[in-house]
C-alpha cells in the first residue's frame, strides 16, 4: 500500500482547522493521472492548536492515501470495503483457517457482505447501514448464518480500526435481530430409534448402533479402520476424520481424536461384521464380471475401512444420509433423521443415564455449555415429573429432604389412584403420622424455626385429612 510522506498544510476557515495535501488521482473524465489538493476537516479552532492540527493532518494523510493501482497512483476516494476485505482482512485470517473452513467462510463473506458493499468507502459506513443489512438477512437466512455474518462484520471493521483505516468502529454496536429463524431442535424417542434399527440390515444396524451409542460425528464414524478397534480394551480410537471427500489427520475439536469406550456387545458385533464383510469380499473377488472392479483392502487388513463403499474406500456421509437415513424417516414417518438429530437425541435422552459431564465426554465437547445449551433439549414428561417431585416434597414433612414414598407418574396421576385429591392427601398424611410422632419426640430439644413451621403445617394438614375422612 503506497503512503504519502508529505506533511501538507493547515489553515483556518471560519471556526475550524482545515488541512490540505496533494496526491495523484485518476481524472474521472479523461482517466489520466493528475495532482489534486485534498481538503480535510480537522476540528474546531477552540479545541486544538496549530501544532495539534498539523499532527492530526499527518495521521489523516497516512489513513487516506492507502489504495494504489499498478502505476503507483492513488484512486480518487479512500479505501473501499471490497478492497480492504481482499487485501487487508482475508490475508491475515486465512493463516488461521483450515482449507475447508476457509472456503465456507470466504463464500459467506463474499455473498453476504462484499457483494453488497463492494464499492462503498469505509468512512461512509455507519451503524444504520450495517444494522439494516443484518435485519434484511434475518428475513431470508437461518439464525446461525445471520450470527456468523454479524461476527464477520464486526471483525472486519475492528480490523479496519486497528489498521488505522477508520477512527471509529461503525459495527461495534450492531446487534443481532430479535426475530431470527428458530434453530432445528428435533429429537426422537427411544422407541423411534429402536424402530429405525429394526428396519436395517446387519451392516447398517452395527453402523447406526455405534453412532447412536457414542454420538459420533459422521466425519469420525466413516473414517474408522479395523486397526482402530481394540477388543481387549473394548474401545475405538479416533485417529482421523473425513470431510468433503478428503481424509484429515485432525478432528473438529482438540478432543476429537481420542479413544472412546464402546459397549461389549457392540464390540462383539463389530467382530461379527468383520467376518461377514470378509466373506462378502472373497465372494466378490471370485466373480468373473467383478474382477475389473477395485475392491480395496480386505477386511482382514488393519488399514481397511470398517464401513467401506463398493470400491473399498470410505463412504460419503452425505450419500449415506440421503440413501439410508432419509428413506428411513419416510418409511417410519419420523419428523427428521440425520446424524445431527441422532447426536441431539442421545444428548437429550442421556440426561437420565448419567451426569452432564458424562454426556459432555460422550459428545466430546470442549465446553459443557455446548452440551447443555445447544444439544440437550427439555422434554415435557421430564418437566412434568420434576414438577410433581417438587410438589411431593412440599406436601411432605420437608425436613430431611427424603424422596416421597410413591412419586407421581409422568402423566401426572396421583399415587393412590383416587379421583379426589383431598382424600389422597389425607391418606398420605395419615400414613406418615406415626413416623412424624417419633421424629417430634427425637427433635423436641432443639428445633430450627423452619422445622417448627413445617411441623405445624403438617399437623394442620393431618387434622384436616382426618376431618375429610370422618365426613366421608
């Protein structure tokens, strides 16, 4: 980027300091270079001295003489958004992006930002222009895409400020639109997962059992080779992933490449599948018409893929999703069936099978918040069960925090099956009366205020219960 080292000159016009400097620009009519004087408003005369005005002019000269063309002359106007993104922003960021990631990010920036603001000069941007553009995107694009574009927008203008192309960041206060499209939160039930498995052949059953049990990403699942399976440790080791038809020696996160335990029965099924696939491999090689086809490595080879395609290479996850999962969803009338839905379902249903940190370990997320906030979903039966449990504690003695004798069902039915809730409460209170008497005798010496209040409430409820029973 060519820079001018002239200092220019300053003068007073009215109540303000103005600076002037010369530069070579292209004439709009003749397209020939010519020298022009550029005026710059520096500030009020009452707020700065002449020396300060000169210093500010020098910084403005550096900022404004930024964009050059092949012969070294400066185009009329300052740096445009498109030029800055291509020549100052992307070269800095591309070093931190992987090849596949860079393609997606550059496409989004080009399609949603550069194409819209290509020729607009950086100093002409303000919050209104950027916020209005983001609001328009929110009407047609997904929530994730809008949030991504906002992030790129803020990063680009922050970089422009950091490189002294702008004095103020116009994107700093741009907010996400309030009415964004809802993110897909589809989850399935255990019965739906079992029904899907029952429809599959042996290979696909083993493949999806492995995916459902360990919530594997498709890039990890289809990259497994037989050397990854350890029958002694009953585990699989993720050593590589696949993406866009390429094998990568890294995963999505730092913790992706690791050893994951699997169920013992599933490990035995993998051994059985290896034997079956070896028999199929030998059968295909013996057929005359199949001799010209590439078969890849035999399953007996540790480097062979567990779930290869017809040529012995790895399967394409997108192809499998369309050919198998979408077909299953139509046959079973499922709302949706993809690898993402399976991961979300396992994270949600797994809440009752282990601690949040355990589920985070299964999902291999770097942060527990990703597991709880993005993948885990609230289910109505679980919410109702929690509400019933809280109510059971409230109507009990509540001093020791013990679980109620007969918790309510997820459908909200009472423990005794009685249609009259008052009678049910009276029966529960009557059953607990002897134990409550013993507790009162043991704790009569020193009781906390909370215990006294709860005991009084329990006595009142018991007496009311007896009156209800007598009146009946």
